[in-house]
C-alpha cells in the first residue's frame, strides 16, 4: 500500500504559489484513458492524497466518463448524437468512480461524487447550497470528484467542456490555485508537436489577444477541448484573482507540475480576489437581458466605480424582472459589466434616460435611485 509522505506546501509549489491552501485540479480524458492510464491515475491520486495530508484542501474535476463508456461499448470515436453520449456517460461514470474509489481507498481517503450542469450554478440558491456541500466535504477531509452530468445534459445546460467546469469549481470553492492537467507542458509560442523550435512560456502576466492566438485548438476522437478552452478557463479564474497552471499531467506528476516551471505555464491573477457574490455575477449567473449605456455611464462604471443610473441607459433588451442579472453594453456593443437590476424591463423602458427626480413621475414611486447598485455590479 502507498504511504503518503508528510510535506509542507512550500516544498511542493513554485514560489508564486507557496501560500495556497485550496487546490482545484482538472484532468483531461486522454490522461485517464490512453495507454498507461492506470499508472497515471494512481500517481495523480497519490499526489492529491499527499497534498491533503499536508493540510491542503483538494478538489478533483475529472473528465473521462464518456471515454470509459466508449471503451466499454467498443467505440473508437466519440459519438455525435447526444443520446449516445449520455448512454456512454451513464456506463462510464460508474467505471471511472470505481477506479477512483480503489485508488483513494488505498490511501485511506474518502471521496464524494458531484455531478453538475450549468443550471446548478446559474441559480444563486443552488450555487450557495452547492458551495456549502463542497465546504462540508472538505471540512471532513474528503476529496470531492466533480464531473459534468453528461447522462442528463442537453445543449442548454451543458458546460461543453470540463475546462470551463473546472474554472467554475475553482471560483465556487474560493480556490487558491486552479491546475489544468493536459498532455502538453503548458503554453508554447508555436505548436510543440509540429514545430521543433517551439519555445515554452513559463509565466503569463495577462491573457492578451496575442496569447490567445498561440493556442492551437487541437482536439481528438476522445476529448472535446483544446488549448483555446484551457486559456479561456485560465482567463476566467485569473480575472477573479486566482492563479492558474496549465501543465503536463500525461508524462509528469501533479507535484512536478506544481513545482517545475519547465512543464507548466503559470497564469498570474489580478491582485485581489473577487468576493463570492461578484464571482457569481461575473462568471456563473445567466443574464436575462441587457441594458445599453452612453459613454458617460460607461466611464462612471468602469473608471469611477459608480452605480448605473437611469439617465445613462439608452436601450433595454430582454424580459428581465427585478433582481435578475443583466449585461451592461456600451455604445460599441461590447459587454463592459454585469449586475443585478433594480427594475423590470418594462419599468426601465419607461425611465431610461431620465434623471433620478423624474423616476417618481414615470412610475408613481421611487424604490431605488439606481438601476444597478455598484455593490451588485461587476466590471468585466
């Protein structure tokens, strides 16, 4: 039986990550299904258990259910039809969790299965209940293992790839690091599979359009994501103040990815973490409509940290209600912010462009002077 060593996180992480205490790790389908997968899974589990025993809280976001179902059914290529994908997931999820149960059990570690769709995160009530569930599992020393609920997923509620799901879980549990394990050593200036002189990029300060262009969106018959989706996931968490690592979990161990900059790329976060409410508004909730604003309102929101007033609203789109989330769109049709609105779409259509003193004349009462309070608004 494998005996986990006792270690400190400062011995395990790169210097930028030594203060981390909560870790979310996402692993891709190829790592879990290609030749040699048994040893890779065992090494990954051993590393997660070692980190947990050193005092860290760890969450695993695992692909692989559909791939294991495909293997059981003798399918070489991912089926295109949703019902067949769901059937593969239903068969494969049990097999996948059985593997994890055995490996974590060897380390004396409990696991908890969590299957999700977008609806579980878009509802604020369900989001908060889900967060409490994760914290309870972590408080008891269990390792939550998360996957998309592919067996019931349809287009409207699917994440589409587990890179996005992993980023959402990192936001949900207020992770200190999000690690995305793949079959390459992070980001390169060229495709390392086809260009012998491709140079590895160990650290990225900001995910710019130039960085996005470096992503070769390579997919295969098993997975649905490429480097582009991994960069989008990294961008999401770094905007929320969480560092992200994209690293080689195929040929390297998790502990190596965490400490060796040659086999992973570190994406640095914004200086401050977003509070939980702002993270949900910015990245998890579903907008019910949008409001367009003039340049004065745009500057007030983005440059002066002000609330949105009716005077700055130029257009109302959608059928939202009081308390719904809406996008705030500037004159160039770019979404600049997102927030919880204090008026219904019908009410806002009546008062758009009005000064605060005119709202009572239009509506017969004043519940709020602001369309969206600054505390309920996040600049994107």
